[in-house]
């Protein structure tokens, strides 16, 4: 799947909080907690992170 392929979330605002071992994301649809050790790859562009 290409980044930006999900049109439903392209313009959705997210709020992030970063901690030592994990980060949290909050959107109007809910919240998520992601431990850094569970990440496989981070892609950063001029406008987005995936």
C-alpha cells in the first residue's frame, strides 16, 4: 500500500504525545498507544509521517 492511499484519513488531524518507550496518538475517532519496539519502519516526508 502506498502512503496517502487511504483518502478517508488524508486530512484528518492527529495529536501526538511522545514518551521514552512509546507514543500516543489521538484523533476524533479514538486513541492509540504504540510502543517503539513494535515499529518496523518510519517514513517521513515534507508533509507527513507514516
